[in-house]
């Protein structure tokens, strides 16, 4: 049995999507694949029980037989943090090792999803380096090439790894087109001279950086007032409606793929957004719009979502949603799988996994 821990140098690097693509690739090679996220840090309520959202998604999409408690055995809750800070011994490494041994028993390859960045879960004694050592996993490092400091982050990450933990390679993810040549011509040779394989460079794809109206409603704890039959519509950014209606219509027509966030009492901006065919309208302050707005939205199939928070809070939460886009639907998963096949040296990756 081989075990791969997909780790990263920064938050929101695309680890979950790459775990999914890698699992599907391994399954194509008729391997029995298991998945774990040792420390769950995206906590959701599932029928009154806490679980990790990535674990929930992977269980559904990969058809995993294991329970959510087995897929993500440790949940990084505030209560757990308090217990650790108070010096309580929760025996977390022992719990993780026992669960890992059970889940991996009949698998050819285990995929473990890391904690988020180089420091993630260190306070628990379960940083990616510690988990890799505990489970005898090799590390596949994912990094979003944002700027030249990415090289510093990777170099620091490698220096902090335990000497007995092997890195099978780096994947540069979500790389803007204007940076790809620099990465290929300068960055890749630099790391390979240091004995670190670079397995591929995946370019930025806007379609992977969108959220659906359904995800917005769930993420903002909002109520869908209209357009409930069109919640799969995607949004790639937001615009705050706080201007005069004449100015708003011009802005909305230029940015019609976005969600409009405005107060529930701004019927003029709501109608302007509808006539500009904006993808979604998010209303703040728990203020219901007038009936004509909802009637027109229903007629056009544009979701209107009512949120209890003030506008500033809604904007902050929306920005967080867009930064941490999850790959949950079949279309995104198929796209990520195709991009994985097109941009990753899968032959080199498979060889590294089997060594």
C-alpha cells in the first residue's frame, strides 16, 4: 500500500480538487483508492453531527464506503483548541494512526489531504510533516504560483520537513497565463537542480473559480426568495450596489456575471440589476424587497437571496466564498480531471507513487 499526502504552501491552493482528480486517475488504473483528511478544518453540520465539508464531498463524489468519522477522524473545533491550550492530552496521533491503519487496510493507494499550509494543525501535533511521518506517506506539494515569493514559500516549506519525509514532486496550480513561461523556463529548472521534481503547471481557469447561487445561499445562511429553479447559475465575482440607479445600470451591464449585493430597501437598484440580467441578487439586512421585484426576478429566473447580516458582513463572507471555492459539482470535477490529464506528467507521477 502506498500513501500520498497532498500538501500545500498556502491556503486555497486547490488541494481538494487535485485530490479528487488524482483519485479518479488512480481509479482509471484499476487501483483501489482510499481518501482521508486527517484534520477536518471546514466544519459543517450534517443532520446534527459535525463533519468536514471536504470529507463529505469526497465521500459523495468518490463513493467511499467509510464513515465521515473515518474519513476525517479529527475535527479542529474551537473546543478542541481550548483543550489543547489547557494541556489536555487528546492522544490525537494515536487516534489518527489507528483510523489510518483501519481505512487503508484493503487499499492500493491512500490519498491524504493536508491541513491547509505549512503551519496547519501544528498546535495539535499533526502538521503535514508530522502526519506524513506518522502514516509513512510521501508528499505531493501543491502551490499556487502567485508571485516570486512563491519560490520562497516552497523553499521554506521544504526546509521545515522532517528528513525522513519524501517529496515526490511539486504541482503549480492556478497559474496565470502570463507567468507560465517564467515558471517553465526558470522556476522548474531551479527546483529540479535541487532534486525536486516538478510534475506539472496547471493554468488558471475562470470556470473553476465560480460559485453557484445555491452555494451562496448556503454559505451566507440566506433565504432564497425567488429564482429557486435556477440556483445552479454561477457567479465569478461581486459588485456592491450602493450607487445611483443611472450609474448602477452602466456598471451592472459591464459586470453581468457577478452577484449584486445591496440593501433590501433599495428596490431601484434591485430592478436595475434584474434588467441588466445580473446572475444573482443578494439582499442584506434581512429587509424584504417589494413584490414587483420578486415577481420580475421569478419571471427572469434570477435568484434573490435574503441575508440577515449587514452589507459589510455579507461582502466579507462573499469574498471568503470566492477565495475558497469548493469543487463540488460534476462539471467542475470533469473540468479539473481534464486539466489534470492535460498539464500533469501523469506517467512520472504514477512512477513516483509506485516507487
